[in-house]
């Protein structure tokens, strides 16, 4: 058994495709398949369910996969720890971010990149549940998510901001003379919203429901850029976090505040407490804590 076989196993889980896993690992598909079969023979277990294509992992394969992730995380941690002992942080910081986060993650990445030139970053747009799962499975180092369902014994967190909401619209198609809007004014508008069940959408639904209102949802999407495209086309308006200056590059797009519009929970930076701990995550989490404390002074 060697570390490459474990990398092949994890790559197969993440791509769910033999050819894509091989390409990610810079080997041929026959090589990847052969090395995985060698791993199965050495362990005396069938790990992968095979047919004409990849069909998933066996129950035993899922258990071995969890160990493989831990071993690879430990290797990354060892290398990062050695670099930290030399006074450097190197490696890739994996950050999961909820869609429509009111806090710009680039502010944090800019802070980390300025202080540690050897760092690289991997950013993923995920739901709040996916972020917690990714942190628990050591697939993420840090998460930018809502704090209402957080197990404080398993996760450490830094509260970043209370997310407020505004209505995003295109002035070529819609006009609102007042500086702010009430939920009652939004109920009859064609709206494009995040998919049902996503945290930001739950806050929107709660705000309408608490006032006895039924919004006219014309479009649902799980990608923010699709909502912005729909607004830009005049198909609908959308509800976005404040501030959202980075989403108003088009001069026709405007974000009008909504009165009494807050998300159900604050946004925060989240890190797993349990081992194996990531030196990258710990160092960046502490730097974020110091940075936030300096801002609040």
C-alpha cells in the first residue's frame, strides 16, 4: 500500500468517474484501475462496485475511504506542520462558502495571501449542511456559513456579520421610488430565488410567511449567477444580501434595502475542533480572529 493508492481512491469518490479520477491524478485509467485492484487485494476487501462504469463503493469501501481521507489529511498536516516549524505556511486552504454570503470571502483570502505567499486556495460554493459535512470529513479546512445549527463541541466559530437583505432589480425593467422597500411591496413581484431548503431562502420564506404573504416565485436556482442573469434580462427581481457591491457591476442593476430583513442566523467562519487538525486552518482561523478583533476596536 502507498499514499498514491489512497489518493486514487479519494479522487474516484470525488469525481465518481474512473477516467476523470485518472486525469485528476495524472495517470492513465488502466493504471488507476490496476492500482485500486492491488489495494483491494492487499486489504482482502472489495472496495469499488464496478459495472460498465463506476457504480459506487461497497460498505467496506466507504469505511476504508474515511480512513484514506484521514491518512491524506495527516500527510498534508505533517507537511504543513514542518513548514510552520520553518516559519512558513504552505499548501492549499480549502474553504466552503454558502451561496449569497453577505461577507465577501475575498477579504479573508486577501488577508491570508498577504501574510503567507506560499498559500493557495480552493473555494467551493456549498450549502450549510454540505459545509459542516465537509469539515467533519476533513474535506474542508474552513467554512463560511450560518451558525444556527452548529455543534459548538465539534466546531469553533467566529461570528462575522448579521446578514441583511435587499431587492436586486434592473432599472430598465423595474422602478422603485422609495429608498427602502417593505415585504408587502415584494409579494406581487416576479421573484428569482435560491432553491428551496437553502439557508438564505429559508430566511426569505420565513419573512414572507410571518407577514401572511405568498410571494410570486417565478424562478428557483442553486447558482447565484443564474439569478443575476435573470434579473439582468428583466425576467424577475431577486433578494440578495447587503452589502453586495460586487454584484452591481452592471450600471442597470440596483440593490434596494428591505425593511426588517435579516437572515435567521448570523454568518460565521467555522473550523473543526477534532483531530487530525490542520495547521493551515488553525493559523488562518487565529489570524481571522485577530483581524476581526482589530476591526471591532
